């Protein structure tokens, strides 16, 4: 029970990797507030994870500081603390740079990078007053190497790395740790919907010769959220099967 008695707020956690992180945190004793924009999936996730003594859900657009602030206040009201913040919410609007619209670029950078900044800034202000906390920001392998058709996504995910390192330096002496995770090819509904040719090309780049599972990203998030990583801050943890090492 590595997170016994702790409260975590996870954005974009009604499905995929975010939901896997929520499941892992609950299994390790945490009380979890799930923030998402999809009401139906939010309700389903809360019912799956437990009762309202351990899991709550709240609608939240991470691009809006008041809504992120409201989600943090909801965690404090429901569970009395905020010990872990996972900035996981994200979208994709893939297209080559020649075809990508300005709106597609702005939306992706807004949700990923500004959303992450909102969560890091607002959670950090609460945690620094308590003298402890762990903030985990979801980057991507796309932010390390860049991917064709993802100038918006790659830019945002690379920005999250810089944001996390800068925030880690600002918050370290307050007892708050900030780290990033860079998943590679993870088996989710979104990745399994890609054309077989694209899937095969990505698989050929992975030394472990398989895609990752959401629970394997969740395990790294658990490490960063717990005292097992008490002397770890400002790092980028790759969960890629060795791809592009």
C-alpha cells in the first residue's frame, strides 16, 4: 500500500493510461479524484474503481485555470489533502505541417502544454504550503524524437519536459517533486485503431518486440508518486521497451 492515506488528482483519467494509473493508485491505498471532460466515461470509471469514500469524479477542462483550481478544491474538500498530481489529459490532431490548421496546433498545445502548466502551477501552490507532494507530467516519446504528422503534439510533449525540469528546480526546496514520463507505443484503444502498416513500422523499432501495456506506465507513475522515489525530481522516465534509446 505505497500510497496509503494519500490523495491523487489525475486528469484525463476516464480511460486509457490515465484510468490505469487511477486503478493502480487505488489498489495501493490512494484516494483518487478523476478529472475528465467525458461525463459518461467519468461515471463509468468511478463505478469501476470504487465507492465515493475512495474515488470521486469531476468535469474539468485543463486549459481553464478556474476549472483546474476547482478540481483541486474538490480533492481537498472530498479527501482533505492533495499529495499527488498527475497531468495526463491530452488530445491528438495529427496532420503534416503543410496540412495542419492553426486551430489544430493551438488546441493540442493548449491541452497538453498549457493544461500541464495549469496543473503543475496550481497543485504546486497547494503542495508547497504543506511541504510535500509529487507532480507527474505525461510527456511522450514524440517529445524526444519528433514524429511525422505531429508537429503540434511533439512540440507540446517536448515542452512538458522543459516545464517539468524548470518546475522541479523551483519547487524542490519546498519538498515538492516534479517528474515526467515518456511512454512509447502503449496498447490503448487509440493506438490499436492505427493502420496495420503504421503499427508494424513502430513495432520494428522496439527492441523488446512488443507494445507496452497501460499498467506498465502506471507502475512508473506509482514509483514517482510514492516514497520509493523520495530523492527523484526533474527526471524523465522513458517507458518505451527500448525504442529510440
